[in-house]
């Protein structure tokens, strides 16, 4: 139960940060351990994340998820590092 709550809390933090970013078009609702985010430029954001040691799943080439990135909820320090890339 404690781990599940940490995951939910982390997802909420990421969801709020991405929802308030000018790089984001849409944050899709999620009850899972990941978020699907429609970015203005998904490939660019995935490249930036990779340069900073974070691996994201680029879904932008799949039909129906154009310009989307799948982001797994990580440890708090990983989430904060990712949020730092939004500015």
C-alpha cells in the first residue's frame, strides 16, 4: 500500500508539471504507473531526456499517438530531473 501511494503521488506531481508546461499539448488521464503525454515536439524532448540520462518511450511514430511520449513514474529524484527539462 505504501509503494502504491508513492507511485500515485509521483504520477500526480508529473501530471501537474507537464500540464503546466508550454512544451505539452495534452496529458492523457492515467491510473497506471505511466503517463501518455502529447508534446509539441516529442522527438526533441526524448532526445533532451536521453542527453540527461533519462529514457522515455517515444510513441510519436505510432498511429493514434502522434507526437506522444510515454513516461514511467520514477523515483522522486528521477521525476524532478525530468520536470527540470520542461523549462
